[in-house]
């Protein structure tokens, strides 16, 4: 008798359910590679928010990012952005839930939002560099 592995012990979802699930993930998440491509091709149609502390931002952040720690995401600090502005949020990495907290705050403010999966850790894992460019700014 052939034993099943822990992977196949629970049957995979059917095609329709799998399609709905993975399409849903893409509505909530962006990855490091796509974010990088948008930046280098100058097709960035979103605001990239680094939701870590100002100290961590200053030590190194993604190019073109704006620093707005997740606890400071309030309507007053978003006033300069159109209501339909897409925000892509990131934090330190998979071990950090700051991006989730930021995404939740933005969603509660009725702002379009995606989380960049992997955060800084994922960015570096892809071989991309951080910057300390002072032209990138802190949000109000």
C-alpha cells in the first residue's frame, strides 16, 4: 500500500477555486521583481511606502520609496495623494507584520493598497540594492 506524503494528504483545490484564490492574492500583493521593474522602467504608477521607522529608512530603503511608518498612516498624512492613488507598502520582511498593519490602515481609509511580499529581505534576496538617497522623502 502506497503512503501519501504530507503534501498530498489534503487534496489540492479544484481549478475554479484555485483560480479564484491565486487571482485574489495578486489583487493584494506585488512582488519585489515587478516593483523593481516598474521603478527601472519608469512605469511606476503607485506610491511606494516604506512603513518602517525613520532610522531604518535612513539606513537603507528601496529607490523612490517614501517613508511613512505604519502608525502614522492617517488621512491627514495622505492628503497630498489623490483618493485613487495605489499604495504599495513594505517593511523589513516576512518576519515583520508592519506592512500588514499599514495595508490594513490604508484599506480602512478606503485607499487602494498592495503589500510588496518579502519586504527589504525579499528585495535583497532578488539581488537589488537599497539606497540612502536623501531625495527620497519622509511623508508629512
